[in-house]
C-alpha cells in the first residue's frame, strides 16, 4: 500500500479563445487550479478545477491551507474515504462552490492516479458504456454575436461535423431571441440540433413566455432558465414548457439533484465535475439520473467530461468548448460528430508541465 507523500498546487490563469458573454455575465478569465499528487512509490496523478474569473485564489488557499495537508500519509486508493474526510473537514463551508471546486481538483487527481496505476483510461475504469459520444459546440453561440455572425458560426459548426450548437438567449425582448433562433434554424435545417441557454436569467413568468416563443424551432433543450436554487419555479416551468429543461451546472450537491429529479423539475442533467466536487460525486449523480431515465449532458470541461459521458449509459452529449489547449499537448478527438474518449491511462489529459510552471500565478508544495 502506497501513501501520499507530496502535493503540488498551481494556479494558472487563461484567457478565453473567444469573447464569451451570456444573459448575466461575461467569461473574462479561466482561473485554473491544478493539483499533482505523488505517492511514496513514485506514482502520480494530476487533477484540476476552474472558475470563470473570480474565486480562484480562494480555491487555491483552501487547497493549500486546509485540504492538501490532510492528504499527506493517506492511502491514495481509498478515494471515497478521502473525499468524505475532506468534505466533513470543511463542512462549515459546504455545500458551496469554493469547497466543491477545491474537492474536485483533489478527487480528479486521485482518479488519474488510480487509473494510471491500473493502466486503464478513465472512461473504461468508470464504466465503459460508450466508445464515443455525440458533441455539440457552444463557442459560436454567445449572446454578444450579431444575427449574421450567429448564423455563420452555426453553419460552420454543421460543416465541421458537429451534431448541434448551443445558442445563448436572454436578449432584452423575446422577439430578439426569436429572430436570432429563426435565422439559425433556417440556415442549418431541421436535422441539426439547437440548444438554448438562458444562464438563469429569467423569472418564472418570463421563462414560460419565452419557452412557448422558442417552441417552433424544435429545440433539444432550454438550459438554466431560472436561478438554480428555485426548485419550485422549475417544477412550475416544467409543467408548462414544451421542450426539455436542462439544469445542473450551478448545482453543488447530489441531494439537490435528487430533489430536482424526484419533483420532475428537469429532464436533462448537466452535472459539472468541478462544481459537484469531482469524479466521485459526478458518477453518483449520473447513475441517480439514470435511475430516473434522465440523460446526462455535462457542462463544460470537455477534456474530462468526454471520458465521464462515455463511462455511463445515459451520457448523451459532450459540450465542445476548448479549455486547456495552452496547458496540454493532447486535444479532444471528434469523429463523425462524436467525441472519442482517450485510451491512454488516467484522465487522458497530457499536461505541459513547462507551460504550467511558466504561467503559474501561484504555487505551493507540501511534503510528508
């Protein structure tokens, strides 16, 4: 049995490849805390997490000051025990974004280590349900784009082989959203899937109004129409909306997902591995959704989620948003509109350690 002998923590800030704005915010910077765990037999695993512009230093500090010290001397293969210990050690700050994001960096590193030691890719070790997963792009659907730009990006996405595209909605008046969606649908035809994302920007009444206005465009789903904490509002909207409702990127606990599913408040789960606290709870949410007959279409983190969506029977889509290109030498493989999970042992992410060292804005190392 090997023990954790060292933990290294980095934070690297990345600029988005394109301007990203939605109904409530702009994605101005990706703060990327990275954790590398080394065992006394030399085995290593690397994990990561992210923010969209704020809170990265808080995640880094929580890792350095409170979570990483408790890892030293632990059996790295007891992932459930480690996760539970760290969760209850920070119970006063859970459930919440900062704690979940910090837990995810450690948990993904432990899974990477386990899979590397076993010589298995994550998607096989976690279930191996699919050899590929359909993919859609979000990179051409941001709210600041003009209608001609939106149409051009969607047409290019279809030409590139994507199975669908996500369009941000939430313009000041519903007619503006409708005009944009109508133009895109006319340009790409009926087979190409369109998803829309309101980023929690509506009230219940406005969400009901817009859901009916969007109905003619045959949407795959309406994403985050309301604040995630408004479970009752989602129950009401789900009764009225003519298309599936997708939620999950802003939900931080398994129990909250359970409540949504029990009350038929959503029909697609978009659990985010970083925001739920890592691979360990992600898989529990995915299998919980499976028991309700609900698909999992994870949010962001395509380099990691390709393996997780492939691992579970209800993994339905991978969201294409390049995230780690400046820190890795590996790239997501897309064939015939499907994302292909990597077959290399571990998470399948090949980190460029020289780039991480060069670009780190904060770093810490702890030794046993």
